């Protein structure tokens, strides 16, 4: 009962603390919760007094979460996620409502779409919401609940989230038929020879495969990349099953297979919509063989 009484004393201040901790900005947190900034400031102060420890470092009007605040925020996020999952499960809403997803490029969107179509066919009350999120924002948005799962070509750098390898894609270097190297496609071109030409990168992987290659142009979509290759001297890195069928591109070199990862916070309730989505993604994700056929 002592623990219950202690939690009851601070319970009502915890949502305010989380909002302020995640933004470190009272006006932004107030807008998020639709309350006044002064009310949030008072709630944080009462929480600190109740716990007997400071959670923020204050310099003028700025707030910075200190180590004690980080510890509490980490536990609070996990507990709120557990509680939210349990409420959905208890109320029979496990496969109802939004499923928030992100992709870092057209490549991952390409493989999300068929998996989502199959998932919604099974659970028509699900509402997938897909956004493009940069790699550096994925972990934070997963932790604050803005995302449920992200697809990327690299595992997450943060240990606070889980990365699961879904499959592998066969990649290659492609050129427009008018590119100077297109006439030499049957030669055994080396990475150094390819690196003498600028790359257009839309799947954010050329630098990862060969750091010496020079990426001169980054685009958000495959359509933009194809137009750039048609109008300029750019080479393009991408999956064989996509670029080998569009734009009349010529493949110059096969590359090592590229893993695809799902990144998420580990769920609590079982079964749940995230696990169902991961199952569908594994079923639709092509797996490339380590030994590539000869060009």
C-alpha cells in the first residue's frame, strides 16, 4: 500500500512531466496537451517537490532534462506504452485504429504497401498512417509514440528501440543508356571506375556501400532520381527488382545484398497489430541469394 500511496501522490503530474521532458519547452508542451504553460510549470514543480529531486536544469526560461529526469522519462514511456497496450487488449481494440509507420525512402514504401494491403484485408478496422521520417528522428518518434514501426536499410543506432532484419534485397549500380559507361556495361567495371562519376542517391545507400563514391545529388523519390539520371551524368544505386524494370536503365555492376530492417519499440500485448505487420512484411519481402547470378 505504501507504493500505491506514493504513486497516487504523483500520478496526476506524470503526463505533464512527460510532455515537458520530451519537448524541453513549456509552450510546445502546453500546445501538445492543450493546457496553459503555467499549469505545466506548476505540475513539474510539484512533481519535483513530491519526489524530492530535481528533474530539469534551468537556465533562464530554458529547461534541460537532467540524468534523474532521463531515468524517469524512460520508465514513464515504457509504463505508459504497457498500459496503453493493456487497455487496447482489454477493450478488444488490438486490431482497431491507427497504425503509425514511417519509411526512409521509396524503397521501403515499395515493400510496405503490399504488406499493409494484406493486413487491412484481414483487419479492416486498422487505419495505417504512413510518413517519411529521417533516420535521425526515427528512435525519438518511436519512443514518444508518434510512430509504431519504421522501415530502414540500416538498423537503429539507439539501444532504446529494437531492430529486426526482415529480408535482403539485391542491389546494383545503374546508368541511363546515354551515360558514358553504358557502352561498357559488359566490361568488369571496378568500384574505382564507377566512383569517378557522380551518383544520384534516393535510397541513401551509395555512401554506405562504397564510402569513396561521390553522391552529388540526393532526391526523395525514384521518379526524381530517374529524371536526374536521364538529364545528367549521374549513376544510380538501387534494387534490381525495381530499377531493372523501369526507365530503360543499364546495370553496370551488381552489389552485395542490402538488408532491410524493421525498427520498433517492443510490444507488450500478444497478439498485436505490430507483430501481424512484421509477419506480413516477412512474407512479402524478397530474399536475395548471397551468390548473385552473373551479369
